[in-house]
């Protein structure tokens, strides 16, 4: 009888260890853990079903720069406009984790001009957008909202730019919008 209890205890212990190992593997898979990333890297947040709010940026490096250099990953989340059914919901998503495309997109963000001075009316704005969730070493993340219609405003909550073709380099904004639409258009449709 004593040997049987010991076998049961050992059996339960092995089952708990196996469960913990399987749970850790599932958590890594669900969280997008990728081998090769440094311990300080956090994978880009998943796209939410509705557009994320863009509060003022708390990270000092992003208070005066739309997207600081050094990003390791960008998740693009495209959301429908107010006229879609259902409105303001996730349409497509794509994760970028190759160094070249990530650095190029960050460079394009920072090449955008500030918007025109004074009040501006944007009657064609339907609130459709692409949210770029930009991840950095050390666990930093910058959320950038890119309006797809109307004034085509771009913001990280602290820095405001436009992709409407305004300013000294009028083609930069429209090229960025076209590239982002192309990139997220090739992404996966969100799961229900």
C-alpha cells in the first residue's frame, strides 16, 4: 500500500510538470514568442477588435519623434470606417518583423510633414485607419494611428503629422499610405 501511494504522488508530480511545460509552450505560441529575440524584446501587441485609443506618449524618445529608430517589429491593424457594417472594426492585420521593412516604415513615418497651420476641415474623413503597433527593445511600444481618408492625420498621441500630400515633399504621405495599404492588404483576415 505504501509503495502504491508513493507511485501516485510521483505520478501526480510528473503530470503537474508535464502540464506546466505544455502550458508554457501554449503561452509562448499565443503570445507570439519567437526564438532569437533578446530577453528585453516584447512582441508587438495583438490587434484589438476596435481601434486602439492613442493617448499622449509616455516614452521620452517618442514625445518629439513619431517613430524612433531601432524598432524590432510592427503590427499593422486596419480598421473599417463609420460607413462600414459593422463600423470601426478590425478588417485585416499583418505583423512585420524583418529588420529592413521595419526600419523603412519607421523612416517613412518620420519623413511626414506636420499638418497645415490653423483649423482644417476634413469632410471626407470616415474614421477608417491603420494602427501601427511599433515594438522596441526594452519593452517599449509606440502606437501610431494613420487616418485613411479626409485629412489623413498621423499621430502617436504626442507628435502629429499628415499623410495628405501637404508640405515640402508632397509625395511622401500618399506613398506611405499606399505602402501601408499594400502591406496590410497581404495580411491575414482576423479570426472571429
